[in-house]
């Protein structure tokens, strides 16, 4: 058996699938220039009273007042020191200063564990005073929580800073094919890019086929993290898009017959390259952090990430070689939006709403977009911003390893619906990890 631990994930998924089936459907610099307007001036309440459940008839100012003094337990993937520092230093400090809110970041290895925590509380009848107030989430985890009626909402439409988000953007309105419907607020955007060491691989492959050919010609210098790690999972989807004749045929609801017909070609492709991977494919890196270490140490010449600015950020921190660069495949790379959601039994819903609104502010989004801080792509539509913020975002230096927004936009591919992702990850484990 190839050496990568899947037992904990498998157990978590089994619990999640069982209960979902039973549920009803339904250090790092953090300094930024002072904003041209105070944050409060950017937070004028929408016309009329708030309509979020439990706050009907109140004004936004009432929610802000109620939130003061609350501690918001923010559960999020904790695998990036850069991201963690931005949350614990910049965001937490600003929320304390501006709103008197204590932001308690709770790092987790896999957000499915947090989903299961909320699920367990629901099964135990804990419908109030829950332990989780806010979750960084998207994809199958969001869909599962909606199906199991684990989320509070709708609420995203009442955030004053939601005026800076394009309501016409399908990549915001649909989370991996699931309608958001106000049950989560956008936090940032992502697009898969490949990272390469230009000193060791001067000409990056133009396609998946060329990349896999390179791996065969350079044994041991390429690998990918084992799904369900999110970067390993998305890399596998790119291989499957290539091996099965394109993603367009899979954009609808999950089709088991089509999956069984098409995806064996993907497993065949991955099994053919496996002996040429790092450690001859006998083991896979278990997560994104391990992949970063392998690339930083020069053990492999390629890395991969959902954050187009991450390589620039890691160069600035001295963790990646100055020769690191990024590229996208000529046929495109997968892009998505990530969000913040509030569990149905959150103890501090007012505080969670204010935190989500702050995270959507031009001030916070601009800080988060800086590679030295995080390098996350903004969830805001620049055209909807005040002119001074449009200028700031336009002039933001994203670093020499970061592709232009024009290049990224021209190579953006959609995510599949969540059922496809789960099936791909499970089939990869069966046919590639344990298949040969």
C-alpha cells in the first residue's frame, strides 16, 4: 500500500455522508496605507431594516452594537503561516480596534472536521450556543451543510459591504454548482496555477500532457499531494479534464454512467506516470505544506497552488527561490470563490456578521491581496469600488512571480459540482493510490 494516511478522512466522510443522508435538504507585514475614508464611512446600512433571521427590523448599527464584546470563534484551514498571521494579527487587531470584537482563530487541518463538529451538535440537540461562529468554506463542505440544514441564513445580502460584490458574477452566486442564496459571503477568489523553478526547468510545460511527459523524462522531480488535499485534488481534476476529452461534458449534475465510462482514462494516465514521481510514486505528499517543503528544498521542481500570488509571497519571505515563477496551461486552469458561512447554532451571530462584513471591506480585501500579507485574489468587483480604491487595487504590486489578472482571466475554467469532486477523490484512492 502506498504510504499516505487516508483513514481519518475516510472516517470523517463516512460520518458526514451518513448524517447528510438522514438530514432534511434544504513575520509577515500587515501594514497597509490608511484608507481614504474611515471604515465606518464605507459601511452605510442598506436601505430599510435588516432582514437576516433573528435581526428582523433592526438597523445595521444595532447589529454592530450587539457584536461589541463578543468573541467570534473562526474555524479555518490552518495550513498556511502567512494566512494564519494575516487573520490573527491584521484582521483580529482591526476588529478589536474598530468594533470591540475578539476574533479567535481556530485552525484545523481539514474543514470537514468542523462540519462534523456542527453536525454532531445538531444531532445532540444543541440548537443554540454552538462552539463554531464562523467557517471558511466552499465546495462540497458548503453543499453538505446546506443539505443537512446546518447553516444560518440567508444573511449575506444584509452586509453593507456586499454592495462591492457583483451579483451578476456566477462564480460568486454558485459555489461548485450549488446556489449560495445568501448562506455564505465571498471571502476571496482562487485560481489554480503551477509553480516552477525557472533555474531548473526554464521552459514550463504548456499542457498537462507536456507536464506528464516532462515528469517521465525527469524521474523523481515531480509529484502532487494526495487527494483529498485540495491542491492535489484539483491537480487530479486537471489531469482528468485532459485525459477524458474536456470538462464541458461534466458540468451538469453527477452522472455515474458517464463517470464510469470516461474516468478510467484518467486513472490510466495517472498510473502510467506514477513510477516516475518523487520516491517512485510509492508515497505521496500528504498535504499542501509538505508540497511547499519539497519545492523549497529543491527535491521537486514544480509546485502547485490555488493562490496565484502565493509564490511571490513565499519569495518575499525567503522561503522559495527567487527563480520561482508561475504558469497556467494553455487550455486553462480551474478557478473558484471561497466564502465565510455561519453555523445555524452560532453563539455570536451578530459578531459573525460584523466580522464577515469587515472581511468584505475594501480595506481588508486590499490588505489580504498584498503578497507580503497573503496574496489572496479579491472577492470584490473593482468597477463597484469608490475611485480611490479602484486606483489602489489597480496599482497593487503582486510580485514578479504572479501572472497578470488578464492572463488569469483568459485561462479560467469552472469547477465541477461537488458530487463529481467526491467521486473523483474516492476513485483516485481506489484506482491510483491502492490500484497498482
